C-alpha cells in the first residue's frame, strides 16, 4: 500500500510538471486574442494554486502589453498571502506597477508583506523588502525605514543587499528620512560581503555623493572587495574612488635632479658620483592611492567594456604614466567588439592619444580602416592615424600614407574627403613628408568632384603657406588648372594663391597674365571667384605702383600665410578727384585695373561693388598707397588645422559628453559633472581616519605567544638547549622543548619504576629472612 501511494504521488507530480510545461510553452507563443476578464477573475479566485498561477501569468502578460489591468487589483492582491513563492513573485510584480493607482488597496497588503519579512526563506524576505520599498506611497516611508533597519541585521547577505537597494527608494519617498538612512548606509558600506557593499555604494552615489566622510573608514575594505563585485557595482565604486582620490589625496611631485652612480673604472670603490639628471618631474603616489591603482589592475581583463573604460579613467586621472600605459592595451582590445562598442571605445582612445600618442605607435595596424567599418568608426580611425603619424618611424609613416592615398582614390566621397584632410594634417605635423603629401593632393585637382577639389586645394594652400619660397612652381601649376576647376571655392582658392605670389620676380610674375585671362570671362564667374579676381587686380596694380613710383614705399609681400580670404576686407569710400600723377596709361596692368573696376561697377552684387570702391579709393591717392600695402600685402600667419577631437579634451573618459562633444554644449550634457581638482597639500583629511575601519585578522595562538614573549623581552631556549636573551621562540623551539619535557617525564617514570621494583625486592628478601629466623 505504501508503494502504491508513493507511485501515485510521483505520477501526480509528473502530471503537474507536464501541465506547467505546456502552459509555459503556450504562454511563450504570441497571443492570438485577449482572454475575457471574467475568465481571468475566475482563475484568480480559484482555490487551486495552478489556476491562480495561470491567471496571474495572464494578468502580467496583459500588463507588459500595455493593456489595462487595474480591474484585477483586488483579485490579485488577496493572493499575496499564498505560500507558493511563484505566486508571491507575480503578485509583487503587479503591486509594484499598480500600487500608485490604488494606494488604499495597496496599503491593505502591507501587513502581509511585513509578515513575509520574517519568512524562513531569505529569497521571500528579500522580495518582500524590495516590494515594500517599491510601492510608491509616501505614507509608508517610516514602515519602509523600519523594514530596512530589520534587513540590516539579517543573516542572509541577499536580504542585506535588498536593504541597500531599498535605501534610495525610501529616500525618494520621504527625503526627511535621510539622517536615519545615512546610519543604515554606513553599516552596509562596511559589510563583509562584496555584493552587499557594492549595492551600498550605488545607494551612496545616489543619495549623498558629497558625504565622503562616510567612506574614510571603509575605503580600504571597498578597494579590496572591488574586484569581486558585480559589474554595475564596479562602475559605481570606480567612479566613487576617482572622486574620493581627487578630494582626499594631494598630488605630490618631485623633481629628479641627479642620479647617483659608481665609477666604472674603480669597481671596488665605495665612492658614488652624482650625474646630472634631466630635471623630470615625477608624481609620488600616496600609499592608499597606490593600493587602489594596484587593486583595480585585474579589472582591465573584464568582459564588460564599460569597466575597462572606467579603470582607464582612474589610471588617466589618478595614476602615473606607467599605469596609463597599462590601460592602453585593454582599450585597443575593445576594437574587436561590435561597431557600437567600437565607436564609444574609439572616442576614449582618441582622448588618451591626444595626451600620449607615443604609446599607441605599436597599435597602428589596429587603426587601419576595414571595408565593413561604418563612417563614424573610420573617421575616428583616420584621426588616430594622423595623431600618431609624427611620432612613428619611416616604415609606419609610409604605411599610413599608403593607406590614406588608397582611400583618397576611392569612390565614397565622404571617405575621400576625410582622407584628404588626414593627409593635410600629416603634412602639417611632419615637414619631412610634406612633399609626398603635396604630390598626393595635387593628383586630386583633376577630379570631377568639385567639393573634393576644393577640399584638396584648401589643404594645398595650407602646405604652401608653411614654406612659400619653395612652392612658386606649385602655384604656377595650380594656375594652369583654372580652366578645369569648376567649383567656385576651388577657383577662388587658386586665384587667392596667385595674388599672394604676385610680388615675386617683378615683371616676370605670372599674376598679370592670369588676371588677363580671368578678365575675359569675368561676367561668367561665380561671386566668390569675382571677389578674388578684384582682389588679385588690386594686388597686381599695387605692386606695379610700388615698382614704378619712386616716391611710394616699396613693400613686397611676405607670403607666410594663414587662410586669408579677401572677402573679409571691406569698407566704403567715395570716388575722390584725381590729384596725383598716374602711371602711363598705355601700360597693360593699368588698363587691366581700369577694366576690372569698370566690370565690377555694374555687377549685381552689392558686396563686390562696395569692395571695388574701397580698393579704388585706396589706390587713387598717393598718400594711401602705404595703407593699401599694409592691408593687401600684409604677411599672413601660418595656418594650423587642429585634430577634430581637440574640442573634447576637457571631458572625462567614459562620459556621454565625450561622445557627443560640442553637440552637448560647452559644459557637456545636462547632469555632467567634471572631476574635482586635486586637494591642496595640507588640506586633505587625516590619513588615520582610514585606519579606523581596518579589520583585525585572526592570529594563530603560536604567533600571539611569540609576540607576547618578544614584547616582554624574556629569554627563550633555543633548539640546542642554549638560552637566547631577548629572542622569541619559534615553532621549532616549542617542539624541541616539548620533546625535552616528554623525555624528562619518561626518565622520571623509569626511575620511579626502578625504585618501586627495588623496594619490592627488598621487602621480599626481608620477608624470606624473617621466615628463616622463625
């Protein structure tokens, strides 16, 4: 009978498992129609746990499909006292979502939830605490606070973690509970379980991140638990430790002035000579700060990319160059991740590379563009190649230029433009490769893409302005391409360059002839080109005046230019009567100047007409010729094209503002907080505050006994039987002494036994003698 009942119970449990599996499989399918409300209420009011569970699953399914479920509130809440943990979980999920809509009915379940805080199952206790803190009804804030206090002393760390996560929720319900919540938080920060301490750190960063005085005694404990925490707790703890280190550890540096060394000729000499040092400033780390930097080193191998970036942020903002170099390899390893993670990682890599490009040279092959890279990825890769370019050797420089040349000949217009800009930045950063870069750019002039030609000419102009004297033939070559250049900006750039070189070689200059050719099609030119043609005519005529007029100062141009657009010059002047001696009217330059003025006088552009009158007024009066020379022939500064990410250098690694950049505003996105400055030396907190929370380790009894003897300075007998004054006994001494004592005890026992035997023998002899006497 007993076996039959056992078999029937097994069959019943198997049947239940089969039904549950079938229902779960049915619920995983996309629902065809919404079940009727009466059917769901019937299931919820049933006495069968299986039917109640099925009804709750249907309600939760409707809830996550954003369908109204408030009508089932009373039927769901009455099942909160069910002993089935699956039913409890679903009821708690429903309560968390709908308690605000029905606060009165939700309060009826508080007593039952409070009873669950004393349940024997720690999972039920933690779930009850989570649910009670998640019910957003301000009336129960004190009840939640008492529940958190009860959770602090729970034996299960799972419940204590739930108590730590409930602290911010209670604070949001009622900010007046902050003082007592801080007491709870101080206890949880010192918890021995790492996942409890991690949850406490997350709560701390939410409710009181400025109260660093609560961290002092727990600092070393949190640092040691950091490696074992979950990934989200690691992120919050690393952020906390970065802020704490800036506010509590002053930045100390020393200057290395000399290095002591021995004389190589005199090997046995003890005299040391001081060599002249480099005067390098070296950062000195506080012992507690160094403890943090050493402890987080294993996190560089974390599977979570955010943790790797957070560790790199700590090293960059707190550590020395050696620690920064440690973080570079793991950051490069993130480039093997999907494109979205690559994108974020590249922004952080560029930010580090701007300050230390030499460390990235050996990873140059990782920055080569792949055919599958999206635009936002290869743009950052090209920027990284240009950043490390001036610090590479010749082989890597050749590799980078070949890569850029390949993409400058591609079919994707955006990639071609970025490659051209990258070639220009490479040429600016290293003058030795500027000739090769210039040859690569000159090949783009004949392209059919007008925007590409304009971009290439802008970069070429920057290169020419770096060394004008060696690029006269380059300007002539560009002037020959005016017939094929169709883009207005490209033509304007070439004309401006010709005007900058109009004063070289005097009468043999090519500028007047270029002006003659341009004057023929002046009416068909675009407005940017017309403005530069008028400026070229003014410069050519001014140089002619300086050469032919003996009374006027001869100012030759010093073309060391930055981009100087003649369209930025302006003014207004009326035609003044001619009172000076004009050059001979038959000279071609004078005729060209008058012809250009006449053409511009009837142009439809107001800007062109006004600017022409200014030039005419400057060059009409002899006293204003010097002023015209200062305005038109002034030397221009050498241009410098910055790296696109230089505007992001002020943002912290791992922040969203670093990715968004200028789009997030000057001070980053809303809510962005930059790292605090280093605390001034002498104003940091007392380091002894961090000694208060040091845990005392269990010491073996032998070690404690040795320490007591060492403190008393007593004599200790060694293993050889000699007494050593002031020497503490070690384990061998104690073992030897115990052996000596056991041997002495054995000898004493032997002597006693021999004495007893002798006594017995004598007594036997006496007895025998007495018998003989009798």
